[in-house]
């Protein structure tokens, strides 16, 4: 802890009755010495406790003592969390704050002051799942175009390989691990219009492969200088070994610069784009779930939020009645 965060300095700013401040200082010291938390984490926990004790001073009408904290009801703690949320505090910050308060409550219990059951009775706030950020259809197609990278110092077969992998991510909605997990015998060529992939949890699914993807894979196999055994990987690295996902990530980073795409344009964003564009064209949600290999429909339903958000953005920017004075 820095000099500004020394026990004497924190004692001056921590609210609460004398016994509460004393226990708080012992708790913070134990976090730093016994649990070896970083100074930044200890500082964050001190700030979380300070905000809670400040709230309790107003909520209870006096600086809270240790006994008053132990006698709190779940409703008191929910009131604090609600007040924090009213201040636009996000769920992740509330999760950390509740973790800090529970840690302090356990400290009070270990010191023999009693049981602080109210803290354990509070349900942890749910964290909002980040919505996928799909590429536009034009950008997604451009990412799979070998001509865009023709000027790079790369062998033609490597450019064709990267294009084939990216085509599978966007055109078939594969995860990068699923695409790189394909064997040579799985290659969708010579009229084969579907592949079987193994997703998360070893779950297998059949995915249709449209003709542009088939052509991309055929072009790669035609140019590949290595003899690929049926049981070996379909996509190989420069020396003929298994292809690393990092190589594809680097290829997309280079394409981002060429196309002027944001940092959110990643290999996985192509999979998001696949689902979002299917949904926008009237694709069935249950069918998209099966194509993506999602175990739960709720995961696939994220894309309905993405599509609705894009529709509302278009409405707000273009519709004459959308803008209100």
C-alpha cells in the first residue's frame, strides 16, 4: 500500500463508528499482507467499503457500528445496490462491490463478532452479455477475397488458404477451432455440399457449404504444395504442420487495415456476421441455432437484439418521423 493508502490515512476518510473503522483497517491490512492482493485491488475494496459505510450513515441515521452492520437485513443491502445502480453503476462494478462487502463481512465473522447472514443472502447481479458486433455484408465478403491481399509478400497458396478458412467462418458460421479442426477427408470439394464439424463439448453438427466456399477450398487445395493425408489437417501452416489460429487472426488484422475496419472485426466476428445476416434475410432462429451449434436458444437470441438495434439505428437516422424536437 502506498503512503496515501496507509492505515492512518484511510482511517481519516473511512466513515462509521470507531469499532467499524478499526475492523475495516484490519481487514484491509489482511488483504494486502495475508491474501497478497495488489495495491490497486486493496484500494478498490477500500473505496467500495467507504461508499457502503457512507450510504449506511444516511440510511441508519448514524455512523454504523459493527453490531449495526451484523444486524442488517437483505433489504438494507439491496437498497444500497439499488442506489448504486441509480448512479449508473454497471453490473460488473456491483459484482465487485458486493464481493468486497462479503469479504468484510467474513472478516467480522472470523473476528468473532457474530454472523453477517444478510450479505450471503443477496443474489449476485447478472452481468449483461455483450452483443456481437457483426461486419457489414460487403466487408465480410471482402475479407474472404484473395485479391485484396495480392500485393502482400505472401505465397499464393497461403493467401488462398487464409481465404478458404475465412470463407468457412463467414459462409458456414464455423468457429475458428472448428474450421482448423477439419481433416483433409472432410474437405467440401467435388460436389460435397456439407461438412460435419465438432463443436464445443464434443457436439457434432452438419453444416451446409455453399458453392463459393467450395471453390475457395478447391483453390487452396490446388495451390497447396504439401501432400495432405486424409486423416491429417485440411489447413496447414507454411511448413506443412497444423495451422495455428494466431495466423488467421494476424491475417484478419492486416485486412482490417486494408479495409478500414474497426478492432472489433475479428475471425469470430465473421461467425457473428453469418448469423446476423441470415436473420436479417428472414432466417429461422431455431435453424440458425442448429447451424451455429448453440446448445441453448437463448444464446442465438442475442442476434435478434443485434438485428433490432441495427434496424432502430437505421430508423433513427433515416425516417422523417424518428427525430423529435
